[in-house]
């Protein structure tokens, strides 16, 4: 994608989700609705795809990304859960709670999602479009807010286009999403 190309916006129906999954499999970037607002998704297992998130947003590389998973089983393949952390996700997932957990040494994740830390920020989204997209892809998605760094978090597809047009491949439009407040983040020490 070059800055000269306009970003495609399509409905977040079954065909749109299939198209988004195709782009993500190829290492592209897709804005997708989540509970807090629109997120900028890339495959979390690809260094190149994750690097595109940082470049599109103008985000500093020392700022870790949230990895969205489709299930607790998928999360356990990425992080070492304590009994307490498991109890928290049993109550709070799916939903807008991000849990910072010790990253498994064998986790199939791009190193950049953790920004060099030995932890990973995980969330199982409850938004039906993001959930369907993760299921369609079959792999976790790194997905911070879909805006330029230090800009207001987007709650509509139009807000995403305002700061990221030409920087990302696709926006899945499901109408207004969330309130623009980020997910809660919890690290249990």
C-alpha cells in the first residue's frame, strides 16, 4: 500500500470479513470495529505485518501492541497463565479487558508486539465483527487503535479514514463502535 492509494472501505458482513481475512493473511492492515472503537489489525505472528502497524500509526517501536485472540486456548499458546489470571479471564473475557501476562518462550508471535518485553498484552474481544475476523483468520491479531499516534481513538470508519487513508489496506465498516476509550489493562504481579 502506498500513501497515494485510497483505503478501501467495505461493509463488515460475511463477504467483508472474508476479504479482510484475505488481506491479513497476505500481511496487510485492516481497521476493524472492537468494543472500545476501531482497531488496526495485522497478523500478530508476522514481523513485517506488525512493522506496518508501527509505520502506519507513526507509533514508537518501544510501545507494545495488544494481541487479540479468539479463545482462552489460543491465549494459552502465547502466554503463561497463573491460576489468578485464568480466573480473571473466566470472568472478564470476552470483553474490553487486556491482560498483561508473561509471554511463552515458544509463542508464535512477532517480537515487535511485545516491544522487547517478556510479557504480552492479550485480549479476547467481545465485538462480533472482530471475533468473526479472528475466527476466519485462524491466527491472533495485533490491533491497537486505528488512528495516527496521539490522535483521538476512532469510533467510526470515517474517523479511521481521516488519519489513515492511504496508509492501510481496508476498513471494515460496522457503523459506530464503542466510545473511543481504550480497553482496561491489568497486570497481576
